[in-house]
């Protein structure tokens, strides 16, 4: 174990792992600092695992499509499957949002991603639902799910094969800028590096504070519910009722479902909020009456954190006014979807001086200073 590196990555989730791999691939000496005893044990492991191109902002479409293509070809690249299954995403569009979703479809098609507009009878052939109040559905045939835990470990393995080090149970206690780089203090000792990448997920705001500045990323708890065995769950795509935010998908012979609580306060609140089950089911039953037959498996249900920013979009790239500090945080539930492309873009930002495989300009921190928050309309 060395004490000095070209880059320190804070956080060994799927995003930090992807950044570590891409930097090590370029020949930089890299260490990943992970507070937990094992990597990818927090948001990565607790993700609903969906990946989709159906966003309304070009930068998010591009990040997703680039990442999906890497997950699709993952076994060829890394020798192990990503678990990618193109089960599709189906958005059920209410009449009042018909124009906005038509515009988003046009944008997505202009960027060369696979999307379709389905009439309601076509959509109901995929998932049975009550069509009341709906205009049409949008369908992403390449959208689906991956195994985020497996992908993160594959990136870390590839990074370590290229000389990177993984330091678990090594939280960042403080960090200060010194001439030529950063000194990071941890319970295991001090480490020096030319650059630091904050990929700490829900803890990214706290990590920034420990380095002496503010980053607008806060943790917000989310619930994912799981049913017992249901024959009708087999093969169901990830389906979103846009009007309520309720979503569901098949998970082998079970059904996974959820809905973000808009009144959940930020903070590291722990445990399942079972009081949120009834409002979630109430929203779901209105669109999917057959959910009445579902039996909940409490032991298989889980909770985790979204890393939320003011506009619910990631913060990527160098931190203005903080030399040698880079952000790959605040994905607001989209980290798994964007991780592969983010790893490449951040490595370019550090090694080449600017990300160029994807233009991350709309996701830079400066947008908050300049009053140009990103208006992504496909937040689930």
C-alpha cells in the first residue's frame, strides 16, 4: 500500500468503481477509499437496477445510451456478464402530458436511441392496466435491468489488475488542499493525491463538507416493495404510471414495485417506512387493479438512499474554485444508469483536461451558480 497516488476515489459504489477503472486503464495510480467493509454495499446493492434511455434532457439520454451499450457488451469487455436484460421500460402517458412526451420521443430519436410510441392497446399487450386518462405509452426496447453489484465488482477487479488499490473501512475524515495536491486523512492514515474524485453517493455532501466546502447533495430514503410469487409477474417490463409515479416490474416470479415519497425529508433516516406502503398501493391499484391479488413479502422488501441534488440531476466534473477536486455524485436515482459513461467522462476530465466522449457541460456544478438548473422531466 502506497501513501501517494495520482487520484483518490472516494466511494466504491458502481460510479466510483467505473471511474477507478477508467483512470487505472490510462495508467494513473489510483486508490479507492471505501467507508464500508465491502464495496458496493450501499445504493449500488440496493438499487432497483433499471437502465433506460427515456429521458427528456440530451445529456441524460447520451449518458444512459452509452452506459447501456457498455453493459450490453460487458462480458466481451470484462469477461463476466453485467446481468443486462432488455425487459423494456413502458411509460404510461396521461393526456395532459401528451405533447411533452411527444417532444421527448422526437429528441430521443434524433439522438439515435431505440424508442417507440405505442397505442394503448399495444401497451396493454405487454402489461394489463386501466387506460382511463391515458393518451399513449412510450416504449424503450433496449431499456431494462442489470446486476449493479456484479458490475461494480467487475470494474474494481479490472482496476486492481491495472494497479489500483481498494481500501475498505477507510472513510475520509478530512481533506485539505496542499501544494501540488490533496492530503486526505482517514482512520488508517493519511493519503496524498493530485486529484480527488467525490463518488460517495448519498454521503457526497458530507464528504465535501469534510474537505471544507459545500456540495448540494443530500440523502433521501426510498422504499422498494416485493411481493410473493405471482404468475403474472413473469416477464413484466418496468412500467411507470406517469400520473402517480408508481412503478412496477417483474423480478422472476415476483413483482417489484415502489413510488417515491415527495414528503420524505432529507437525512440519513433508516429502516422501512411501512406507513408508505398504503399510499403506494393506493396509487398502484388505480392503474393496475390486479395488484389486489398480490401478497407482500416484507422480508424481501428493502430501503436505500437516493443522492438528491436541487434539480434531481447529477453533478459531474471539476469543482469550480477547488483545484484538483472532481464530482461524480448526486445522481438522484440514476447512478446505475449513467455509471459506465460517467467513468469514461470523468477519466477524460482528469487525464485530458475535459470530458469529450459526452458533453457534460449541462451537469457541471456551475449551473447552480448561473441559474440554469436542468429541467429533466423523466424523474421517477
